C-alpha cells in the first residue's frame, strides 16, 4: 500500500472468531444469519476496542492477510463475508466513524495456505496523519469534518437531453477550528 498516515495492525484466529463464509451466510435462514452476524460482530468489537485506537485520517486503506491451513474455502467466498463483518464491527466499536465510501479507501486481500494455525491479519492505513492534530482530535477540541465539492467527475445528472449538468465529486476533508 502507498505511503500515508498511521498504521494499525490486528491479528486474530479467524476460526476462533468464527468468521463465516459468504456461502454459509447465504445458505442460512435470515434469522439465523442475523444471529451469526451479531455474535461475530460482538466478539470482534471487544477485540477491536482493546487492540485499536480511533481512526482520524480518512479514507482508510485495508490490507487483509488470510492465513489458512488448507485450500478448502474459495478466497472470494472467505474474504467477502469476513470483510463485511470486520468493517461493520470497526464501525460499531467506534474505531471508525462509518464504513461508507468516504471512510474506506482501498481493500487488498492476500492469501497464504499451508500454515499451522489459521489467522487473519488486518492492517489499517490512515490517509492523513499529524501527531499534534491527533492529540487535539482525541481530546475532542476543535476538529471538524466537512464534505467539500472537489471539481467535476464528468457524470451527468438524471436522464434525457435536458440533464446536462455535471455532478461534483464529494471529498471528505479534515480541518481544525482555530
């Protein structure tokens, strides 16, 4: 991943935290799926609250390293559901404000097979980092976030001939009230 701000890393056994695969999530009744999602999120929230600090530089790039004993599970099947549950748990644990497009940057997945103990390493790289600003933000004095129009992206609004207005790109910007 590219240069950026602060990097946080957490590693855990994905079998212990029972991260389900995408097929397991879709193959179950929606009530059962909801119970599984809630149980996994609660366990991950406890882990994230003890191992990670609140993110202040957005967007955040993620690198997931999936270490598996065998090749039984398809990589896309494992990563899709696991990524969703992890991002939701980060938001609910108040490590991240949101898991939407302004807060999550790039998502990278790598896979290793044949390891003794299965695990997942999640690396989070913040885009903006300033030590002095971090101290002020952590105390809650004077930092705000705004969405700011940043040029044009070339897409037209609406449909038809009359809809020729171009939509601006929205950018999340951190700034200090001083």
